[in-house]
C-alpha cells in the first residue's frame, strides 16, 4: 500500500540534479514568467493543471488552487485528499492553506469529508474575517458554502489501516507516503506570487493532530516583495522553526533560495541532532527573479518544475545526510 516517492509517475518524466536546474535559473539570468514549482513526483500532474492557467496570463492564486486539486482528488495518492491514509481511529482528516500576493490567506485543519480542502481554505480567506477554521467548524463552513460531504476513506486505505492496527506501531519512514504534502508556489506573468499546501497528514496519527501544512509561516509563506517557500515531511519539526517563513526571511537577508533552504534544514539538525537522522523534511523556495532552491534532511526529496524553459520535469534536491 505504501508507495515510494522515488518512483517516477510517467515514463516521460526526467530526473535531474539540483545543480542542473539551478543552472537554468541562475541569479544573473532573467527568467521568463510564469513559473510553477511543487513538491514530490505528483507535482507533475499538479503543475500541468496550474500551467493551463499560468500560460494564459492567469493569476497565480487560481493556478495553485487548481494545481493541488489534482492530487487532492486522486484516490491513489495516499497522503493527500481523497484516499489519504486515516488517523489511528480510521478517520481521514485533511489540512490545507492558501496565500496570495497581497498576504491574504486562509486555512483549514482537521477537516473531514471534503475532497478539496484547498478550496475551503480559499473560501475562508475570501469570505470570512478569519485565517483558520478547524474540525467540525471547518466542516460546517464547507457545507454551508456548497461543498459536498463525501466518504474519503477508500477501500485500499481502509485495508492499510486495518493492517496497521494489528501491531499499531507508529514509525514514519522517510520518503514513504505516510507524511508527504503537496506544496505549490507559482509566479505569474504579472510577477505576483501565490502558494498552496495540502495534505492528509501523517498516517495513523492521533486524532486531532495537525502538522505544518495548514499553518501560514510553517508549511507555506508568501511575500510578494521577496518570494515564497513551502515545506514537506514531518511537520512538527517545521513548526518548531516556523520553517517557510524562515526561508523567506533568509532570502530577504540576501541569501539565495538554495542557501535559505539549506540554512533552514540545518536549523532543524541543530535543534534535533538525533531525531533529524531518522525523519524527512524538505523545503522548496522561489524568489522574485525566478530562482529556486530545494534542500532536505534525507536523500529522495523530489520536486517538479514547469516554466517556459523547463517543460514540467522532476528534480531531486540535495540533502544534509
């Protein structure tokens, strides 16, 4: 049931080194906007959907929402949306956030029964005075906003949960689909950023657990003057350092996106020297010049890039270990 992120999702996907993609987006080169980047191999399908909007001079906000809806609605993706692996009580709970170029943001956490939490998060951003709604309140808001209540626990994910119950051991494995997120950042033709982040969280977590994905500044942060960043992996460690906000602030201080991602990962290592060897955390960032950065604790963190220069390819990030 568990599927490694290292598997390519289609034969045409090309795995390349981080050095090669950075060469394409060097700081002294003007990158033709737009550009969209996203975490993991399933970012390819998400990027393709986002590109339909970006390539027609559409808004980055619309692109990232449409993009991450692809894995959210795919029952075969066991770490996002429909088909996500449940908590230890057998309940599928979803977290998501979205942020635009004006610092508007919306978020939902521990949301059940809704396939596209990213769209509920956007409704929170646009239709309420709040940033985050959680649990039953988020569900009530979604239903009142016209979203359909559905069963998110697929037969495959239910069977995997029942197998887990036999031993009930909670040991997340790095780069396996039990704690992976899709984080997406887009820079549109108007040079405006938006980002989205959505997940079903750690498989077999305690009911009510919320990771970094729906938390602005942890799983996602957008600053239209500087750039944007997103994260994936064990959210608790990202929350401890306000990871995505940290990456953007490091870019504000003059660090490249790559340097900023590396410094954030090293902060985790410094704080958790023993634990960091056993878990995965990755950061992905993009600045106003179109330069990107990616770095992770462990090998195996991949991300997808779609621009006028790169036709939706997968790259593997460098890692600390």
